[in-house]
């Protein structure tokens, strides 16, 4: 154990530099990993937003079609209601 401590005392600058290099390397690796995860999440987010947009447009087309049908039925029912009560003139 004393031999290891003596060796570290003799080369403390070298060991400090090695520790610094390893620490910086680990920090760079974590930074790259975070950057890659963020990039993947952005790609997924764009895909989700694209799908939501497509679904919204499809739903809008369906809504307009159904609204047109309901509006036609409403107008027909108003016309039919105007005929009541049924009299000779109607």
C-alpha cells in the first residue's frame, strides 16, 4: 500500500491529468447521449404532430359532411313542421 501511495506522490500531476481526461470523456459521453436522445425525441414528436394534423384534417372533412347532412335534415323538418296543422290549404 505504501508503494502505491509513494508512486502516486511521485506522479501526481500525471495521475491528476489522467483523472481529468477520464472525467471530461465521461461528461462528453453523457452529453452526446443526451443530444442523441433529444434528437430521437424530436423525430418522434414531429411524427406525432404530423399524424395529429392528418387526423384533424380527416375529422374536419367528416364533420363538414355530417354537418351538411344534419343541416339538410333540419331544413326538411322545418319545412315539414310548417305544414302542420294540416289544413285544406296546406
